C-alpha cells in the first residue's frame, strides 16, 4: 500500500511540474507598434532572447521603470540604430489592434475578425470558449482575401451555424506575433 | 425490486424526449470529483448538489463548501458556494455558481467599415440551486434540485429554471468489496429554456448521468460514469481514489481519472482529459485540489480547488 501511495504522489508531482506546452505569455502580450511607451512591449517586439538581453541592459542604464520622455527618445534611437531592419519588418506584420466587430453580436448576424496587415501574410485565428477549450482553428494563406492580404482585413464569422451563444476568445497569429481579443455572441 | 427499478429506468431513458440544447452550461463544479475523472454523484459534501442532489446523504449534519477556478489567464473566474444542513427526516442544500468576465469590448464598425471600440462591459452567468434529499431505507437516497439560471451582459438579461432528479443505491457486501453504489441523475428533466430580455430564448440542455462506484479493500474506490446528452453526445469517465490507512487519521486521499467532453459547437468532436487529485481531511475540514491535463485547451494544465467544512 505504501508503495502504491508513493507512486500516486510521484505521478501527481511529475504531472503538475512538467513543462507546459502552451504559448509563452510574452507572445500573447506582443505589441506591434514600435512607438509603444512600454518597455515590456518593446521587448516583445524584438522577439527572441538574444535581442532581449542588450535592451534590458541599456534600459537599466536609464532607469528601467519610470523613465522620462527624453529617455524614451533615446531608447527609440537605440532600437533604430541597432537593428532598424528587424524593427521595421516586425512592425509591419499586424498594425494596430485585433478586434471583433460588431461585438456583442446577435446570433445569426455576421461579425468580423478585424485587423490590418503590413504585407501579405499567412494568418491563423484560434477561437476558444470561456473554459479555454479550443472551438475552431482557421488558417488563411498569404495573399488570400479576406484575411491574408496587406491592408485592412475583415474575416467573417458565421454566428448562425458555427457558434452557439457565449463568450469567446480569439487569437490572431501572424509570423510569430500573437494578438488577443474576446467577443460575445448573444442569443 | 432492483430489476423493476432498472426496467423503469430504461423505459424513462427510451421515452425521454429529444430536443435541441443551446444554453452553455459548464459541467465542472467540484475539485473532489474532477480529480477522479469528473465522475459525479459520490461527493461527501454539500458540493454534491451540483451533480446529484441525492449525494447529500453523505453529509453528516452541516456542510459548507467553496470552489474556485480560473481560465484564460484569469480572464474568466468561476466560483461556487454551497451549504447543506440536516432537518428531521431530510437534508436541504443550497448553492450559488457564478462565472464572470470583465473588460469585454463593445465594438462596432465605423462608416469606413473598420472596427472601433465604443465602451467595455462585464458579463456574468449564474446558477442558484436549492436541493432536497431524503434517505430511502438504509440502502437508498433520492433527491431533487431546482435551478435558477441567470445571465447578465451588455443590454441583455436572461433567466430560466430547471429541475434535476437524482437517486443513489448503495449495496453493502462486506467482503473484500465493501460497497457498490449506483448514482443516477436526470438533469433538467422537464425541458426548460432561458428567456432573454430581447425576446429570444435558449433551451437548457438535458442529460442523464449514470455512475457507479465500488469501495474495496477498505482504502480504494473505483468509479465509472456514462452520461447521455440528448441530441449531443455520450461521454464517459473513469477514476480511482485511494485513502491510505497508514496516514494518521486517514487524513489524505489521492485520485486519478480520465473523462471526455465534447466541443461546445460540434458535439461529434470528443476530447479526453486526464486528471489527478489530492485531498486533505482534517477534523471536518476538507481541502481538495485537482489537476487536469487537456491538450485541446488554451492552458493545457488546469487547476481546481474546493474547500469544505463538514460537521
């Protein structure tokens, strides 16, 4: 009996402490505007750990939190002078916010996933219910309209047949950048 | 007698009207049950009113319970509160279950067809339940629970009612297998709907949940469950719990389980979930922690907590 209980405890410990297969939270918080005043968003823009490190050191020199406008300007200058191509390229992936409109929407009426792409991109949209269960996954190829072309995109949501009423969470994934929104379908 | 009851049950299952069900109800309320495959009907506290009101038979005198879970990076909060107490020949249970989310954008399309945010709002949906349980001799228990559903969102409110009926049959054997128990619950047995302030309505889903448990070797309990969701799908659950005697006061319990659920919008899409749980039982206080692993979810690792005081 003791061995069995030890096995159960061991099993639970391994289960709970094993590394999760979820998308890093920094990806969900990724901002797309390089003019953002938030240091955490600047980190996300720069993407990988290698580019994160010098930014942190540099920003520490200015005082990591509560820097003034002058410091912010210096930081902006730093980004652009260090890796201008990367910055320009990533800021063009998704410009501005990812929204669902109209929301709340009455079931049976059409609503849209709305976002603006800097250039043609492969896009995926994941939709979860309020319990976090995956409801739908959409893949839109680069250049396909609506959804994968440069410019403002409005991807329709068929609320009549695809969804029951409720609260949903949508994630827009474009080239490693992830944006999140939530929307409601009302009866 | 048992055969007659089984036949009666079968007739009810076959005769039960099939109808569409749209109102979304989460079927998870209790960490104790989640840890053993979400098998319902054998809770030892007032939390049992969410699954089978007849399970209040396991409560001694008074029981107070709290449950909490968070989803989508704490964007959606689930809480429920239950209490039950014993009267002369029956027990009464009450419960309140609440799901909330805030900072939901109210969006519209402007003249150029682009999305703009007008404001933000919060929504909540709740279930208030009152249950009654009566023992049937030494081996049985029956219970009924009345549910009130309430929704509140942007410019919309809704409410509806439902009735659950449940029964538990416990057969003592007193050999290596001490007890076999069977739990049956009809959820929303009389087809009801939630009516909204905009004139629309949604049917409340009905289901039949059949569960069994076998208590053996004094320390183990095995569970199995089959639930039928009308016009939706059939789901299953299995679990095992272990409450060792070598721990003083048998103060801890451990459980394992596996159960299935269907996609909210596509009942033919069934997913499996593995779970484990641990319980702490001290002087009438119970704390249950459950962990679920669901690869199909936003957060693969999900945690649930239930605290209960029984006395």
